[in-house]
C-alpha cells in the first residue's frame, strides 16, 4: 500500500493543475451565475475593486495551470523513461507531447484555457463571459480524457468517462467558484452579499448532488469491495477524499444558515462569519482536488485487490 515519492509529486502537480482549471471554470461561470448580481447591486468603488480582484485571480489561475501543467508534463516524462534522471525526462518531453493522448490533451486544454481567460477580459460583456465559461467547461471536460474510464474503454469505460466529466464540471462550478464568492462576500454590503451567497447556495446544491452520484458510480467500478477500499493505497486515498467531502458538506450547511442571516440587523456579523467559513471551505476544497490528483495517478483499487488475491 506504499506510495512512492515520484507518484506523490506527479499527483500533487496534477491536482494543482486540475484545481487551477476548475478555478477558471468557477470564476468565469460563477461571475455570470452569482457574482455579477451582487456587483451590480453595489456600485461603490469597493465593488469595482472586487471585480478587478476576480479578474486578477482568473489570470493567476491560468498562470498556475500552465506552470503546474509543465511540471506534470516533466514528471510524466521522467516516469515514462523509467529513470529518475531529470535530463532523461526533458529529452522525453517532445515525444510525449507529440505522440501521446496525454500530450495532445494537455496542449489543447492549455490553449482552450488561454482562450477562456482572453475572451473573459474584464467581465464587462455578458456574451463574452458566457463564451469564456464555455471554453473553460470544455477544458475541464477534456481532463476526463486522462482518467481511468478513458483508459478502460468499453461500456464501463464510457460510463466512467461520462460520470467523470459531470463530476469535474460540478466540482468546477462549486469548488472552483469559492474564491470568487470569497472576494465578493468580503467586499460587498451584507445585502449584496446575500444575493450572491443565495445564488451560489442554489448552484451548490445541484453541484453537490451531481458530485455525490458520480462519485458513487466511480467508486462502485474502481473500488468495488470493502477489501479493495481498506487494502489499497487507492482505497485509502478515496476514504480521505470522502472524509474531506463530508466536512465540506457540513461547512456548506453552516454557510446556508449564515446566508439567511445576512439581511437581518445582525448581517455584518453573519457576513464576517461567512467569509471565514468560505476561506476554510476553499482550503479543504483544494485538499480534495489534490487527493483526486493522486487518485488519478494510482491504479484502481479493484485491480490492485485482484492482483493481491491472485498473488
């Protein structure tokens, strides 16, 4: 059940890269779905500063996606050579980009994410925001092409691929939108923050439901048994992700209650509490995505359990 250091590095690089791509989706789509309502309600300089902060975060997310994508690429190249030599990994980068599905999808996704950030601009044009969100969704969905389902093929593989696409899109809209939510809740009045948080809460319910269902399907096919869950590194990583997801649900429930208090005389206190809670939720959400990155680098638990039984 041991996990090698190089696998952890690949998993962490992959996780941060995916987190950045989810942030691009959550920021572009979230701007239209919830942030814009509050920003239009509050026309002060503080609201305009919040809009600029969202744009800066979007661009920073793209830079992080590019840097960690390159790190992930080099790590995969080193792994492909079967050597621990960095120089050998760099030599393997060109053929990895040119001849593999991994390389093709990494390049395409990077281009599509760049298009999303460029089209979004400063968020002043609604049609451009919608188009940017579409580009970001495509980039996130393409990530599923590097999952276990895409590698399996057949009916089961196609089902896993479809559920992973839905899983990633829902995670992007929910977890990827948390920083934008954090920015606007901090900047706006309690009344404007109420509009934003209420819209985000409704979106979150749909996303959480989708994540729970798709995660259950993935677990059924990739883990399958209690022995596989508790006897493999994949299973333990999945358990860790499940525990963190449960904590996110608890925080989300608390946030819904605090949101209902925003229009009341105690709204400023509720807003301060909500801001701190969203910050914690963001950190835990990042940890969930990091674990997901490690999971995607591990062989499925069911396969490892079968090998153990055969041995």
